[in-house]
C-alpha cells in the first residue's frame, strides 16, 4: 500500500532520511568534509569570477546530461537558460567593476538585471582597455546578448512558467515565442562569448593594479584550490574544450 511507503520509496530515491525535527540545512560539522563548500575562502574580488564560473559550468553540466540522455531537455531548459544568463550578468558586472578601477581607481559596478544595458557599459571597457578584440567580434557578441535580452529583459523569464505581477498573480506564459531551443547550440554560443569575457577579465586585472586575490583564513574542513587569479582566467570555459567528447 502506498500509505505504508515513504516518499523516498515511492520515487526510488536512495538518500538518507533527514526530514526529522530540528535538522538544519547548512552544516559544516559532518565527517564527509570533502563535500563541504567554503563560502568565504576567497576575497571579494575573486568572488565574482568563481560564482560566474559556477553558474556557467552548472549549465554546461546539465546540457551534457541532456546530450547523454540522462536528463530530459524540457526539464533542464529553464535551469540551463537561467544559469547561462546569470553567469553572463556576473561577467559583465565584473568587467564594469574592473573598468571603473582602471579609469578612476574606484572599483564599483552596476546593479540591476538588464543584460543589454550591462553589456553596453562593459563593451567600451573592452574596446579601450583590452587589446585584440575586433569590432566585428564585439558586434557579434552584442547581437547575441541582444537576442538573449529580448527573451528575458528582467532576469525573471527563466525562473517561472508564467510572469508574475507585483501581487504574485500569474499573467502570460514565459518564452511565448520559442518553439524549440537546442541546448547544445546554446551551450556552444555562450561558451564562445565567455571565452572572450574571461580573457578580457584577466587582462583587466593586469591593468587594474589591484592586488591579486589570495586565500586568507580558509576554513579547516576543506582544501580550496589556491590557483592564482591569472591562471584561473587563462583556463577557457569553452564547453567544446571542456567536454571534447560531446
């Protein structure tokens, strides 16, 4: 009888039962310390890139699972699109932050989620302070960012099945014009954009004269990667290079 089965048994999940009174979500005192994440082992400068990396790589991992048949593309569509969009937003904001420091020694960035507006603040910084990027390449990226912005102007389009008004009432369906979205192709295009962005961020760090972020006061329960800032950005996040078999 279903009444005598746990939800885990019904769904076939092999996970421990932690749904007990008083059980906390965020713990760092468990014996499997290799699974501990350390939110504050990096300083604020490095945080932008690491968090962006996390979103973009998460999208890549989900797309790879779709391509191997382990995940349904329909279920993964919204998480993948949100991860890619937010990862690019973080990249643009870091470029703006570094560009402001190069120009005025004031490391500040912009708020908001208007992706096209953020790109148009970031683009002149790439033109003025990063060598080797042609206008044709920047025009290509702007057209791709504009397409993404046209689909999601506020950062909410990939979060809900319907748009919500300020009172929480659902209105139109999200992605109303989209019929099919090829996730592998989306991954490849975002990867191409990101290759330019991470190289540019590395160059801006060199020009900004900010101290390279270093690990300080790292918690004892994890072994963070202390790779230098520049080495981190030399690594390409192009998915085709990360997963050549896909």
